[in-house]
């Protein structure tokens, strides 16, 4: 056999069988090398002791927080960077402020501001404690403003520089992390009620037009009061709630504690997402009132103020306002039945006569 052919085949086989080994080695090398320009995602992990849902959650400071910034405490959790970090230097910036760049950390740029010239200690669990909202709003650049009027808030970023003061140099991606948050102090608008202003029955449903900023709504609240006074209704507490995509909410006469013919005034409000806990965000003003009168489902609501259209009865126990009266509904049907029976009797009578 040709020795050259044998040698070529041997080398070919060696090269072929070595390919998986080389591939695995390449993957292992890539996996052990830090990704270039990887963004370290830090996060505000709690506000006033309430833990965030996850690192991906949007963290908010709302109107209630801004009313007492010194008492609004929060903690930062820093992401792993491959090395043990014992202290960090904190800066804040506008959204996409790129505070890792030295040029943006100048008074001239006015997009970043130092939170403190001193380092913060990183404690157990990679958590930075001892921070308050006051630390964020006390800055000459006014980066964080509790007086903003943006409907869905203004986004900001905290830059967490690992181990050393960034000074006047650009900082590499692996040496800092970013914690994003939003300051939202503007409550939603009052809801536009589309259901009738007066309802009667055993169940009452109030409907509204979906607000234009519905995606940022977290919850809708229903309040009740014996008088047409919103402040009294709020003082009485929330009676029922509906989730973010709802456009109506129902409550029963039993829930309201209403006996037959007793009445209550119902109000609805919307609450936005600006909180860690659903329902704790900014709450909008109460809607116009809906008068609810407890009636058995068989009763009419004609004696409500203004009466029902055509003297009607309550539709669906109060859930849709008033409908046509029972007499108006059944009378045409009974008339038609009488005509049909009369025709059948005449046919039978004349048929027998033949």
C-alpha cells in the first residue's frame, strides 16, 4: 500500500476525531471569559422594607414617598462582578445619562450628579443600606425632581461604581452597575363613568371608559357612602377592587349592608403602578357618584329620581341600569299566543262542520 496514502488517511482521521475536543475547548474558553461590555444590572431591592418582586421589576418612588423623602428608606443590591466588592461609590443620572463616561460627570453636562463623595459599605447579601430618597433629591443638579408632573413619571438611573471613585476617567463596563428607578408623583385622571347614574337591584355594576394610560394602571377601587360626599366614602375604606384591565366593577347590596329600599352612593378611582405593592401607587380622584338602591330583582325602579325609561324594571339586578318593564315585555307575546289559539279553534270548528 502506498505509504503516502496511509499517512494522509491517518492525519485525516486524527484531525476529524480531534474536532469535538477543539470545539469543547473553545466553548469552555468563551464561557470562562467575561462578556465584553456586559452591563451589570443592580436594583433597588426594597423601599421602606417592602422587597421588590424581582430584579427586572421597575422600581418607583411615588407621591407618598416624596412627601416624606427623609423617611423613605431604600436598599440597593449589586450584581456579581466576579470579585468581592466591599464598598461602592454612587452617582445618579437621567435615563441613558451614561454616567460611566467622565464627560457626563461634569457640571457642564448636567446629566449626572454624585450622591455622596464618600463610599458606601456593601453588606451581607451584596446589599447597600442606609440610603433614603432625600439622598437622591439633595443634589445641585436637580437630577431627581419630586415636583415633576409627567403622567407616568420620570425614569432615572443610579450608577454603582465598584471599589473606587470614578474620578475623571471613563469606567469599564465590568466596574460599575446600573439600578433603574422612576419618580412618579402624578395621580391618574378621574374615571369617565359610562353606566347609568342611578341603579336599583341586588347587584350594582359601575362601568367606565378605559383610561388612555391603562397599561400603567394597577388597580381600581370602589368606595361607598350613605351621603353624596367623596371624603366620607374614602374615610369608610375600600369596598371592592378590580384589576388593571378592568372597565367595570360590581358590588352587591349585601356587601354594602343595604336592606330593601336603602340606598348608597358609589365612587370609583384608579391607582397607578408607582409602587412595589399593587394598590399602593398614586390614586386618582374619585369618579362622579352612582346612586344605588337595594331592591329585589322582581321590583321596578320607576320611583327612582327621574324614573326608568318607559317605566322599566332593573336589568340584571341593577348591573345594567333599567330595561323595559315586564308588562311591556310580555304583553305582545301574550297577544300573539291568543291569536294563534283563536285561529286553531276556528279551524277545528269549521273542519268538524264539514
